[in-house]
């Protein structure tokens, strides 16, 4: 079977597809890693609204960009990057990968690597020197992916929430 993979900048027309991928990945990859209440609140409807705001802000400010990975015209993954949002990391890492998600049946097929490369090029074009990203401490597959790309662990944090704590590490 011959498939066509395309990495391109996301548009507002992609918000629904991005939301579908994000919710699907949360439901498959984060069960047992984050409090159930967080997964239960994750809906396509609300994520679509959220991504519409994010993509609109990127278009207005040029502070970031989102890429989608399509296989035969269907969005199967996405990544978002731009200016560092964490003030503790901003001095050393001006850029940030704020999201990267690939549908489970398309993981380990090169989409994540291609999305990371697109983000790296975009942040370079934005003159953002160095980049960091946050990942759940217990998300070993994602951590292994980042390490395979040459990422180095730089710090960790714990976010205590009413519905449970999240432990994250930055690469």
C-alpha cells in the first residue's frame, strides 16, 4: 500500500482534525498517567475551540506555528511550537515545542520526527535559539522518542491540582 505523507502548516480549517487527534491520543496514551478527571474533560468540542484560539493567536502575533501531518489527506498528527512560555526556561531556551501528538497506529512511522523537524526549522526561522518541551514524567514512550532525537533532561516540576498531581520533566 502506497501512502502519501504531507507535513504542512495548520489552518483554522484543521482545528477539528487536530482536536480529534489530541483527544484520541489522550484517551489511549494518558490513561493511568494523568487523573481520570482530566481525560474525561478532554473533548473534541472544547479542544477544537482551544485550537481555533491558538491558531488565530499564532496568525496575529507570529509567536508560534502549528504543523499537521497528513497521510493520504487525513490528519494523523500535529505539533505546535513557538516562543517559550515558561519564564524559568526562557533565558536559556527561547523556543518551545508546546504540543506533539501522533495517532497511535501511525506512531513509529516517522511522523513525529518529521513534525519535530518542521518545528525546529520554524523556530530557527523565528530566530529562537534553543528549545525545550514538557512531557509527563511517566510517559516513557514519549521520553524515549525525545532522547532518541538527542534531547537532554533539563528540569522537572510537579503540578498539584484539585483532581490530582501531574509530574513533568523538561527536555
